[in-house]
């Protein structure tokens, strides 16, 4: 399992993942909590590991490595 996610992609996934989990936990004011926010664990975990299984299946790499 090699890294296939670049730094910009990882940062965006981290931000989106944290925001969605915060939504699930009800930390966003004026927005009702929703169980759909737990889907944010997927981009959060992929950003932490630097590996996306969907990218691997599609042959996509956003990192600068060859």
C-alpha cells in the first residue's frame, strides 16, 4: 500500500472529514446534527493514511511521486 494522495488532496480531505464529523456530533451551530455526517470518517481516514482505495482501482495518483 503506497501513498497515492498528494498534499493538497490530503488537506482537503482532512478539512471535509472533520467538518462532516463535527456535523454528525452537533458541533456546528444553527445546523441540526445528522447521522449522515459520519460518512466524513472516510475522507478523514484516507487523508491520515495517504492512501485511497478508489484511486488505486482507477489508477489515479495525485501525489508527485512516479
